[in-house]
């Protein structure tokens, strides 16, 4: 049994993140942990596997208070914080090798975990070159290969498409049926839990299964001016693998881009925003060739675009570069629109929760008010309020005339906002629809 007794935790010794939290999780039990962005879920997860010590109180696992990392497998919210090896097969073998198991056993476990997660074909790929969703699967496989007694999944499926999420749910269900206690932390849970808990104000309370939130619905409005982002005959090749082949698109209003893992969505995002040079073809915004900075780009991993000392400076960077007169004012407005609280503005952007970082990155992208935006999986890790705030904001920008491109695994989530939908597959446009 995992047992937390009267645990308190604070990062700075002043404000408490966990306030007298007690919790038990038994073998084979499935627990869902809910809570809004910044409520302390990941902090709790790190305490559960011993990677953070509590400020007071005790954490024990099957009676042990040391060596928790061997007992509690932890799939982190950001897979890149987890991956340590260059090559996928080494990554998945890393855990069992560290347990000191014989070579054959290490290989057998790694093969089994790769197979269970459906990623055997990725075994020789570089971990750094995988898509976000593929990295999540590798991180999960690496943890499963250690055969932990308990499993903590922290937004571990946030970048996966529906079919892959369902596959992961089956894999985790089987693991739980064999007696592994599972704690799923997610804004979009995949497991059917035995128990639902929620973090609120540093306390752990009984929670309720999240209901499908009503979709944000866009009020029709006639755009004042229509910016047009156009890609003509775009081709992009990594080494010998073509990621985009002859892609032509004319983007106005709010467009969804969807497609299976590896279809080329993130490559298209970078090419459209002018930060990755295409091998052939052309990208224009209102007829002019796109240069970096013309198009607001939100990366799939928001951490990748944060770099200033404070949250406010980070959000103000974009408007400053674009010569917006009151850059700090624009930054404050954008922060407010996307739910970055006043109390966060003076903090370091690197000491935030996953969802808070994403909100900061998104605020930075919209604060510069470019004519076009490309956002790569922008709702991964956002809580329900965050999703609605973002949808309202992007609809407003589109209604004001911006070309807004949202790359998503979940087109249904955006159906009531979008003007059109583009499906990519194997680097090609498979279909274009008027409405999502
Ligand atoms: N390294 C850090 N240093 C200081 N404060 C931190 C650090 N990491 C997180 N925090 C703060 O601790 C609180 C809890 O963060 P935590 O990451 O546990 O939230 P969370 O519930 O996992 O949120 P999310 O849904 O966004 O992932 C937040 O206020 C956050 O800003
Ligand atoms: Mg978190």
C-alpha cells in the first residue's frame, strides 16, 4: 500500500502546495486524481515516488520509506524530463538495467514493454527526434519495463490521439488487473477509476468523474479583414524521410489540422511559421513571403519557448520584438485572457506547473497580435477552464480577421469553433473540409 500521512510540502518554505494531505492506495486499485492547473498534482506525484521529500509528514510504500523510485513507476508530465538515452531501445532498457537484472532479462522486458505500447518499430529511432506523443509512449514503456508495484501517470497520454489513448488504457488496465496500484492524473482521463480524488487549495478531497464540458460555441461574426496564410507545394525532408510532400493550403479564419501521429503536423506548423525552411515550395502571409516572427507559433512543448527571468517579461518579449507600443500592457492583457494570474507574473516561468507554463507560452504568442497563428496541440495539459479560455480567445482573434491554425488530435473538442478542417496523412493533405 502507498501511504501518505499528514504530508505538507512547500517549494519556498512560505506558500504551501500540499497542506496536511493523507492518502492510501492499495494494490490493484485505480485512482483518478483531478485538480485545476497549479493545484499540486504533479508535486504530489513526485512525493509518491520519492523524487521530492515532504516538508513534513511521511510517505511509505509497502512499509518502505526509502528506495520508492523502484516501487513506484512515475511517468512524468513532460516526457522529455524523463528520457535519458539517445536511442529508444536503450531508453526502455535503462530502468531494468539499473535494477541490476541479467542482460537477457533486461532485453526481454524492454521488448515486451515496447510491444505492449505498440512502438517496437521505433526501437532504433533517436528519442529526441520523436513526436511528443511518441515520446510519451517511450516514457511509459520505460516505466513498465521496470515492473513497478505502483504506477503514477501524470498527464501521460496528453499528446496521444484517441485510438492510442484507448490502447494505453487497455495496457494499464491489464497491469492493474495483475495487482499494480495505478494513480492517473489527467484532465482527460483514460481509465475507469475505482476512486476519484481532487486537489483543491492544497487539500485532497473526494472528487467526481469529470463530465464532458459543454463545447465553447462561437458566435458568428463577419471578419473585418481576412489575413490569408498560404502554403504552396510545400515539401520538407528529414534525412531521407519526407515529412511533407507537395502540401498546398490556403488558410483563413480558424482551421483545424488533424491526422495520425507522424503525419507531419508539427513539421507543417514550423514551416508555416517560417522557423523551419521547407525544401521546396513557398509560404506567404497576405502575399508576402513569411519570415520568422510574422506568424505566432505555439510549440507542442511550451517549455521550449520560455526563456526570460519572469513570466511578465516572457509574455512581453513577442510584442516588444514586433514593436508593439505598450508591450507590458499587451502582455498583461494576454495573460488575463488566458488565465495567467497576477500572482504568477513576477515568478520564474521555469518554476510553474505544466498547465501554467502552457498558458504563459500561449499568452506570449497572442500578445504580439500577429496576423496569423499556428498552435501545436495547444490544449494538452490544460484544465477545462483553460481550454474554454483559449477557445474563446482564438475565436475572437479569428473573428477579428487573423488566420488561426490549430493542430489537434481532438477535432471534436474544436468542432464548434472551427471554419475548416485539414486532414494530413503521411505528409500529404488527405482531405479538406468546409466545416470541422
Ligand atoms: N519547481 C518549482 N518551484 C517553485 N514552485 C513550483 C515548482 N513547480 C511547481 N510549482 C508551483 O507549485 C504549485 C503546484 O504545481 P504542480 O506542478 O504540482 O501543479 P499541477 O496540479 O500538476 O498542475 P498542472 O495541471 O498544470 O500540471 C503551482 O503553484 C506551481 O506554480
Ligand atoms: Mg502537473
